[in-house]
């Protein structure tokens, strides 16, 4: 089949590679426009655009998917199907109507659970034991289209969102390829999603990533892992923002919420229950470092707190 692939970040690359290596023809990719990235804020191609460039595939970067020029070019390309992985923009009905078999999205949850922008973060934050990936036909309502296939993945005890998403990107790529194959040969028919069990996972903001040490240690641990690597956990120390890696609950003597205790091999912070051990820490204008190195450098006074 003739495919136009839509995606933007690195998590979309396993699926694009699988389709490029398949019997199908990827005639173009659709991705977000070049944007500033990194500390130098240099304008860079998206990971999907960069991979397409390597393979000599046409790259389309509409500011909006409803732009007339983009719709006209998409119609000229005459795709049979448009696979989508983390494209990052809404698709209007005018675009959805162009490919013969529609647009098939790879979403990183077992739908109808965790519809929305941040399903993996939601699964980690809420302590889900099992999550997965789903391919479904895109419709106007958010992540509500009929389902082609599902893969499941166990959420490991210390998973960060980044680690879990990396595994789902690989297993999801296989699912996407099998879905495209099944649509082509007619062996797959999409099934409506259940009406029960719908939940939503909105985009995670920087404020959502602030750690609240008045909550129990287990909840704090899940939040920290859910926002790693993006947008990254943080708190305030001496009035400045302190970036934090994942924390580890430690059974032992409780500390008042936010109070810091420096030991020889670890730095503990109190919560509503057990304390947590800090992992990596990054103060403003500094490099990331082990919490013990940071604590020695700032010379923490007895009773000082993180908030």
C-alpha cells in the first residue's frame, strides 16, 4: 500500500523504520515544522523528518493539517492509508477523508483507558500494573475510534515514563506493521471501543511535575518516575528550583515532610509516610550530580527542607 506516515518525536521512529523496511511504500511523511531545540535553541528537523531525509522520502511540514496547500499535496500523493505515531497536531475531517483506508493511530495505552496526550505518564503516576499500545482508526472524537489491535506491557516497579515508552515504541511498531498488513489484505476489521472504562490523560505541565513532600512516599515516587524524563521532577530549595531524578521510598524513621537528612551514602527527605532517598539532583546553573555530592556542596543545615 501507498503510505503517508505522520509523526514527530523519537518515539515514532521504530514504527517508521518498520514501515520503511516493509513491502509497503512510504511516499511521504507529515511532521511538525522545524523548531528550536537544545540549549543553543538551534532550529532542528524533527526526528521523523531527519529519518525521512536519510531515506529520500518527501517531508511535509504544514503549520496546520488543514492548510489548503497541504491537503492538495496529500490528495496528489493518493495514499491508501496514513499511519500516525505521536504526530502532535489535530487532524481535521478534510484530511481524514483523503486516504482510502483512513488514518490509523498508534496510541500508547490499552484504550479506552488513558485517552489523551500523556497516557504513559498517567499509567506510571496511577500505579497501573499493565498498560500497552493500541492501533485504531482516527475519528473526530479524541482517541475514540474503533480498534484494530492491542499489545500489552507490564509496568515494572521502577519504570520511568521514558523507559516504559521506549519499550512500547518497539512493541507498538510491530503492532502498527501488522495492522497495516491486515488492513491491506482485509483480515482486520476495526472493533468499537467499550463504552465503559474511559479515562483521560491530559498533557503533563511543569507545575504537575513539582513534587509535594506532604504526600505519601509511594505517591511521590510514582509522580517522580511519571515525569522522567519530561518535563522532569522538581522542588524548591532555598528559594530556587531544584531538578530531581526519580526518588526511592526508604522504610525507616520518619522525617517531617520536606526535611532533609544527609547520611554518608544517601540523602533522605521526609514525606507524609516513609522518607525517600534522592537520586540525581540538578541545581540552577549546575550539572546533574548524585544527591550526596550536591548535599556536601551546599552544606545543608539541620532542619532545612525541600518544598
